[in-house]
C-alpha cells in the first residue's frame, strides 16, 4: 500500500511538472507570436522618410560606388546598405518588401535572445517576461519598421552578448567560441559605430572578472581594428571639403540628465513610440510610472547582487553584474563623449544595444522579488498596462506625416505638366523637400529637374536634413535670383497659404504669377506644389 501511494505521488508530481512545462511552452509561443505580430502590424502604413530614402538610394549604387557613397556620408558603416542591395535584387522596391527586411532582423533577434537567457540560466517565467518586455516595447517596434540599420545592430548585439556570456562562463573558453565571437563582433562594428561600445565593454568585463580570458579576446580586438582600417581609409578618401561631421550631427544638442531619464523611459513604454520630432519627446508620467513599477525591483535586485560577496566567484552572478555594465555604461559613454567631443553624439537610436540586458535584468528583478504578493501585484499592473496600451495602439489611426505628401503631389504635377516639355522644372526651398521630390519622381514618366534654392530670406531649413554627398542629380543654387524659366513649379511647406510671405512674395516680385496650386495638409503644416508663369 505505501508503495502504491508513493507511485501515485510521483505520478501526480510528474503530471504537474509536465503541465507547468506545457503551459510555459505555450506562453513562450504566445509571446513569440506577439513579438512577430506587432512588428508586422501596419508595416507599410507610412511612406519612406528622408533617412530611409537614403538607404534605398545607397543600395541602388553599384557595389564599389555604394561603398564610396556610404563612406562619404561618414556616420554609418556599409553592412546594412550591402544587405539591402541584395534584398532589393531579390524582391524589388515595394514598400512592404523594403520594410520587411528590418522587421525580419528584429524577429531574428528572438533566437540569440532566448539563447542568452538559457546561458544565464533564467527560469521559464523570467525568460518569458524578459521576451515580453522586448515584444511590447514601442521603441523597438519603431526601429523594427524603419529601413535603417538599427534592427540589424540589435540583432548582432544580441548575438554578441550571447556568445560573450558563453565565453565568460566557460572553463576554459574554447578557441571555437572566441572565433565565433570575433566574427559576430566584426559584423557588429560594420553595422554601426555603436557596435564598438559593445566590444569594448566585453573586453572590460573580461579584464575585471575573467582576466585569464582577456588576452585572447584582446588579440581578437586588435585584429578587428586592423580589419576596420580599410573602412576608415575609405571614409578619409571620400571626405568632401567643408562637409565634415558638423553637417551630419552639428544640430544635435548636448544631452542632459533628463535625456538619460527619457531614454530609460523609452525602454519601458509599451507599444507607443515617437515617429516624428513634432511629437512630444518626453512623457513624464510614463517615466515616473516605470521608475516606480520596474525601477524599484531592479534597484532591490542590484543591491542583493552586489552585496553577495560570498558569490564573487560564481560565474552566473558575475554574468549578471556584467549585464549591469552593458545597461549603464553605453549610456554613460555616449553622454560623456557628447560633452567631451566638439560635437554631441547623443542619440537614442544607437543605444538599442542596451535593450536585451535591460529586459533580462528587469525580468529577473521582478521574478525574484522577496514577497509573492509583490510579484503578483507587479505582474497584474504590468499586464493591465500592456493590455490597455496595446488596445489603444491597435485601434489608433496611423498618423499622416508631412513628408508623405510629396509622392502624391509629384504624381499630380507629373500628370498635369505640359506634355511637350522634356522635363518638369521644380524649385524646392529645403533639402528635405527636394530629396523627397527627387525620389518620388523616379516613378514618373517625366523627368523632374529638381533644384534647391538656398538663402531665401524668411525660409529656414531644418539642419538635420541635407542632400547626400557625392550626389549631383539635384542642383543647388544660392538665392531666388537663380530661378529661371517661363514656367516653373515650386515646392515648399508652410503653416498655410500666404502670398505675403516667401517664397510666394519673392517670386511675385520677380514677375511670376500663380497658375495652379496643389496642397496636402498633415501635422499642422501644408505641403504646396505651385505652378507659376512669368509675365
């Protein structure tokens, strides 16, 4: 009889364990589906914007010229553009196909993230919560849907951290592991300069906690520097006089402590993200709420982690300490460089490298709260927050951005311009407008001759946008006196139609009269395409 009871007890325990495992597997599958779905949701709802157009423009060059074109831009290594060129050759340039590439990079990051969680020996609940935090994060959703290199940077940084933790915990680290880490880091630094922050911090963590493994890593680091030298040489060879880094980032303000708070708030905000600089950049309520609900458990966990002096030699505990380094140091480095260098290099986009270690630490901190009721309370609050934010985000109407006006306006003037004319002459008064019009006109039957008119009094350009270097298909002239032709089109944006303000009053004083007017309103502005004739 006792034997029978023991067997029944063992069977019951086995069934309960199997049930928990099945539930955990289903939960993981559900989070993965959510992760994928929100990145594909409305993937092509908005047009390409200025930087995304640059990506397509770069990828349309021949291989060698692509490298020179990217090098002339200075601020981004070429790996993403090379991969985009291959992607376009496979499926063309439809908006959905183009945006699918960064989305797939983001989705692929699930794999190294889960492998990283396994290396850190996270339990199922911790792993699922960490993945959920990434899945619903609006900041990550935004860059998964943007045709830039940031989702690729995220993917490769996740791969690098996973391989680094393997090396960090292995006794001893194998040559094969180090070779794979070197190869991933090589791709990482060619995807974005911020990749070097990850590599440097990995070396620092080994020097501090695993000195025996630091020497081969530092040798690999030196090889990476040598392998990077050709790119630096190419950048130097393609510099244009008077068009240095100030043109790229001279408009970036030096960060404050509020900017740091804003960045960590972005890592916590579910679903919603800032797509336009016209939106409010800082949500104080979200920052305070995240600090209370997520920052509190994280602070408690960090205190317990760093007080555990008796575990100093435990590889897993050292790995968690290293994760804090990867969460805090990149922000501190970029902040410090932004004040030490002649130009600020602050930006939240390239700090996407912080997202994986941050999500893991927050998930572990919540799961290891000292009281069960605290875990339940935090879980219910987070669940309600994510659900309400997700419903509101899914039901909200997609915003219409002012830069999306130039494609339909270009189509209109292409259809209405006089047929015998060999080209449509368009004068724009901002680089932003000119570049969008040039890109839109590629699909028109007529050739658009786009000219940027600079130095017109009363018109201010956004310094964050400028025409690509090594690009001469858009003519640049200084002053309205350079405008010629009996029939022209002008393109500009303004709060509204006003003939007493430039450029309209400037052109009227030169003898031009308005003949046709097309406009589209968005974001509190109007985009105007105006046909004018000289008397």
